[in-house]
């Protein structure tokens, strides 16, 4: 430590002999040469006195301050108390020379803590260094914030740290430190990270520098654990980045670890995706499947050394956990089932542990436990492994894989192991044995036998919840009461009987002793004597339960009342005040002239109300908290029911608010071309509502100028949806039946590349429209080049709200657009051809005014035959010529295709009046939900006319 400290202190500053700081070197040499602690203490005290006097005199140069603070630091590092010089160290932070500033920051991080009174003095200096153009000063400030920054400092400097992270001018090593500093601050005070930063932070996961991507992924992983809805966009980013690293080997040479491409980011990406429900998009699933299969294939190759083996296994086991989490890749599941069987037999302790953990995860998620049961003997053997971590993990796996078919052998093995198990895990073992016995009991005798045997074997490690749960179950099940009462009496007769059994015996005999009173060796006096023999060796709380059992006996067994009264008299003189009072009250109650009050008070206890098992609550409270949250708990499918339901809820939220990727919020300057930037959209929003996550991909945040292209594309299959100075968004669509396909083309019109190109779909009608993404755009779009995304749309029923898409990219700052997809119900119309007779026949069959008809009269801009016909054909109506008696009228027929409602017949009669510029529009359909929806769209289009939406 002395050598490294001296080397650090020698860097930069001054000239000539000042670089060596000979005084410091001499001081360190003196301390090294001190042969006794007394000599070292004497030398340190002398130096401290000298430094104190120098500081009091004042007028020291920067070099002298640095030298004396270095000496104080060295003294502090050696373990001696330094109670002065802190202010001088703080002053060095604002020095102009790097070497002096470096020592100042080092002193701040060592001398001060996050609540130190001097810390607020350096906030302004740190802010100045964060804004400095010198990257080294940025890094010093970031280190200081990460090491000593608390909530107060974080709130003051978080925006500056975030600015360094997102700035396009920041060097990669500064971005890395900024991301990790934000992570450290977030762990101390989550409110420091603002909600509107989410989209911008997620976009940096696409950074070309692997170190930056790794650091930001660490930050996003923590943020996503606490707020998966806001950071759901990281799911697709993680899938894309993982595919590039694993399949395309897009990784800098410096980040290969023994031929494994950046295993650290692979592990983080795989774990990050486990915090979200599996995606419904076939393209995203294909990306993940390809990456997982490649990881599995790579693991088949025999590693050449231990380091490569460790790296491969780290990635492989995380890939196995993700595969189990997805629960859809059956081929991969079959592969991992066979591999896990080999892993749990490995000679390496770490591999055995990880194999057992992964198999526990599989048992917690899987409907079929047969692949795991094949290895039951090996798993039971892991209970006797030489490593306690493996033994504990083996216990978790046996607990998770247990069901009605293997409960008896597993519980039997656990009871055998309980006798020699480590004290550290005995209480947990008792809880799990008790839960399994209760959950999978096939007959009443087995439950009672195992429960009482468990307490007899490990009474000292049995929590109160265990014996209380036994009493509750016996009380609520009549068929258990006789057998349990007779069995507990046998335990009470033994010389050695654990106090837990005495408590159970006191309650059960007091309540159900009369049920066995006629059985051999179970007479009332024998029950009384069995309890009485355990009285002196029991604690006051157990004695109180025994007295309660005795007063119950007075009510049930009048023939032994004298012995019971004598017991109450004896214990009414005990020194314990609670027992004395109880004995006196029971004695009074038992000696009253009539038994009416006794019968009323000592009536049989009613059944306990049904409630959640306290054993499960106790077990879950013992789970150890780790840095990363686990997405499952040991205990099988039922134990993970709440987690599964929560994932399903998140999945419904994601399907309504995200298909391609996600958008939360961002900050960037307003664009000159008029499109809305994220900063514009944040204006006026109420961020104070707890739990509120604004969805900037929704229709509430459409960008200015979206209407013209959208209106045009509603009438034609392809064209330009949006265009500005930076980007052009083109669309080509095709519809067949209830299925539709939209291909979106994104062209970079600028002269520089745009990065982190992200598309976000928001589906406000997931029950009416099913969206499946078949391809994603490239994350980097070069100048004058194009990328595309393919979206499949299925009309399940009639819908009124069209999906919207959020497009964001990095071009210096973050830019973003929100557009409405050119999708409406009429896109699923198929023109039909009918004769005049067929048309009017069906027109009459549908009926007149009512829910299946909509009629309106309104003015139109172009009440002329040609534009009117073009609008009708743009709505995909089959215009029927020579059908209506009035040749100026239009009649049309089409079939609307939906997957759930089936085919819906739709008819239209349009009566234009060129004289007054009015339309009479009548729509009839076989489904009452259709006419009004089509009427709203057609009225708007006919009222506006054709000209604004078609270029000349």
C-alpha cells in the first residue's frame, strides 16, 4: 500500500524536485524503518504536530498543501486517526493543477462520508469539474460522487452526471463512469434518476463502444428491476445487442475473454430480458432463439483452459435461465434438461451448484417434472455434498420438484438428512418439510406421523408457526383428531419429550382428549398424568397451556376433578404472577356451585378461519436479498403463481403500449423543421402522479404535421407517411382477408449517420387488433440509406383506434417522432360485385333505421362524380354501376373480414346533390358495430374532398 500510495502521489505537478515530494518519501521511509509501534507512533505524532503548525501559519503553496495532505492520507491509510486538515484537502479540489486536484479528490473520498458537514463545500467545485472540457477532471468528479455522494449531493449533481452520459462529445471512458455513477446514486436514492431520462438512457445500449454499452446495461438492468414498464424498451435492445455479440461477433478484440466475446455483457443482457414477460413479436423471438442456440452450440466445444470454461459456463447458465423464463422454446428446453443432468454430476463445485440452481428454476416454472425426477437420486445425494452452498441448493431443488408422486421418499430423505444437517439450514429444512408434508399428504396418518416426528427430531429449530399450523390443521379436520390425540399422548409418555410436543399435546388433549378416553391406556387420569409429568420441566408459556388443558379436563372428565383441583391449588402459589393468576381463576371457575359457566367458557373451540399458510410466509421472509432481483422463487409452479400473474399483467400492458420497442421520455432541443422533440412533449406534463408512466408512443403525443400523410395513406396502398429535413417515412401495405402487412421504410435524408434508431408501436386496441413484428429496422442508418420494418396486423374484430408508432434516433441529441399508422377498418374491406336485384334484396334484409344502419346528411367539398368515385374506391368499396335508379347516386358493396366476428356484409348508398353541395350517406351492415365506424371515416373524407390529399 505504501509503494502504490507513493507512486500515486508522485504524478504531475510542479517541476524539478517537486515531482518526487522528497519530504513524503522520507516520511514513508521513516515509518517503514520503525521497528516498534511506539517508534512509529512517535514519528507520526511529530509529523502531525508539524503539519498542524504549518496549516495554522497559512500562506502555503499548492505544492506544500498537496505534500502535507499526502502525509495525512498516508497516516490515515495506516489506520491512525486524523482529525484535522480536512478543510485544506477540500480546498485542493478547486486547484488548477491536475496533481493537486487529484490529491484533493482522493482526500475527499477517504476523509469524508456522505453526511459530512464539509461535503457541501465541494459541490460547486465538483459541478465545475463535471462541466470542464478536460475529461480527466470529469472522471475525478465522477469518482468522488460515486464514492461519497448521498441523496443530497445526488439531487444537486444528477443532471450534470446525466448530461455527461448522454453528451455526444463525451469520451467513452467518461460515459462509462457516468453510467456507473448514476447506478451508485440510484441505489442510494431512486428518486435521483428522472423518469424522462428513460428513453435516452436505453438508446445508449446501442453505443459502439462495448465498455459504454456494458456500463449502461448495468444501469438499465437495475432500473428495469424496479420499473419494468418504463424501461420495457430495453428488452428489444438487449435481444438485438445479444444477437450481434453472439451470432455476428460484433465485439472489439479487447473485450474477448479467452475467445468468448464479452461474457460480461452477454450475462447482463440475458438477465435483463428475464425481468420482462416474453415478447409476442416473432422477429424478437427469432433473435433470442438464434442467440440462445448459438450459446448452446458454443458450450458443446471443449474449452482449452479453466478461464474459458468459466466464461462459457457463466453465459450458458444465464442462457438456460432465460430459456426457462421464456417457456416457449421446447427444442431448447429438451437440450437444457439433458445438460442439467450432467452438470449436477460435475466434479466442479461451482458447476454442480449452478446446475442445481438452474434445475430449481426449471422446477419452479415447468408443468412436467418428469425430466427432473429422473435425477432424483443424484439430487438427494447433493444433500451430503462437501460444500454447504451445494447442500442448500439441493434442498431448494428437492423442495421445488416435490409432488404427490414423490413426496414420501423426498420427505423421508430430508428427515434422514435433518439429523446431520448443518445448524445454519436446519430451521429452513424444518419449514420446508412441514410445508411439503401438509401440501402433499396422501393420508392422515402419514401427515400426523411426519409432523410429530419432525418436531421430536428438530424441536430446537422449529419455529412457532410450525406447531401452530399443526394444531390448526388437526382442529379443522375431524378425521385427524382421534389419531393425532392418541399419537401425541404416546410422545408425552416418553421420558424425553420436546417442549414443542408438550404444547401440541396440551392443546390437542384439552380439545380432543375425550375422543380417546375409552381407548386402552388413554383414560382421563392417564392423560392428566402424562401432562403433569412434563409440568416442572416446561417454560411458563407452556405451563399456561397445560393449565388451560386441565380446566378443559374439569369440564370433560368430572371423575378426575379432585386431582385437577389439587393441581390448581398447588400452582396458585407459584412465583410466576401470570401462572398464579391463571391457576386462581381456573380454581374459582371449577369450584362454582353450578357448571353452567364452566361449560360455556370451556366449550369446544370452533374451526380456525381459512387463511394463507404462515409457514409459506415464514419461508419467504427468510429469502436473502441480493443485488439483482430473482424472477422466481423455489417451490414449484404454485409458489410462482403470483409472479406468473404479474408477468401476464405486464404482458398485457406491453401489448397495449409496445410492440417493437419502448419510449418513455427524453430531453433534446426543439428541431428547426417543426417536428416535436421529446423535450417539447415533456412540457406541461404532471410528473408528480405516483406510478404514472407517460406513453410517448400513444396518440396523445402525435408530432405536428402527421395528419396530411396519414390521411393520404388511408386511401392508397403506398406512399410517404411523413417527411422532414432529417427523415422520410414511407409505407407500403397489403391486405388479404383479416390479415394485413405494413412495411415501413425509413430514409436518412441528412448528411451524417443516425444511431440508436428505435421504433415503438403502441396498440390501443389489443383485443381488436393483433400486431406481430416480423422485422426490425437497423439501429444505425447511414446518410442517404434506408432501413425498414415489417408489421403484420390481424383484425380480430371492429376497431376504432389505430396503432401509433414512435420513431427515435440519435443525431447529436435525441430526436423523436410519433405518427399514427395508416390503418382503419375499411382497409379490411374486400370489394364485392352484386346485381341490382341482389343489392336491393340484401339492402332490405339488413333492415331500415336501427343499430345496423347509419345515415347522415352533410356538406362536401367536391360533390362531383369523379372525385367522389375515387374516394369511394379509396375506401375499398365495390362501386356498383347501373344499380340505383338515379344514375347520379352511388351504391357500393364490400365484405369486411375479421378473424373473430367473421365476414361482415357492408352496403352503401351515397346520394350527392351538386346543386347545394350536400351528401346523403347511408351505410348498412350485418354487424351493428360497423355502420357508425365507417360513417365517421367516410363523412370526414367526403366533407374534406379529394384535393388536399392527392398531389396534382
